[in-house]
C-alpha cells in the first residue's frame, strides 16, 4: 500500500490518495495453495473475487473534486 498526501501552501491537507498493490496481496494469499488439488480451486476463486471487489468503485466525491480539480 502506498499513500500520497497533498498539502496546500498553508500546509493544510488537501487530498489523500491511497493505492493498494492487489497483485502482491494475491500472491501472498494464494501463493501457499496447492492448485493441483481441486479442493483449493474454490478457495482461490473466492480470494480472487474478494481482491477484485476491493479495486472496484469510485472514490468519495469530496476527494475526487479536491484531487482532480
């Protein structure tokens, strides 16, 4: 995870941007699974779907307006 904080001239926090490295999280979560065993396939799919759900969605409108505007 990486966080970037943007301040204005008076050192007031204007924007915060947080980025997650979902590929590294996937490797850590699924790296120990033996994929040659069918019983682990469902667990792998569920973990992958969970990681995908974290990358969806829009950021809150307040942050979007302040960061991009």
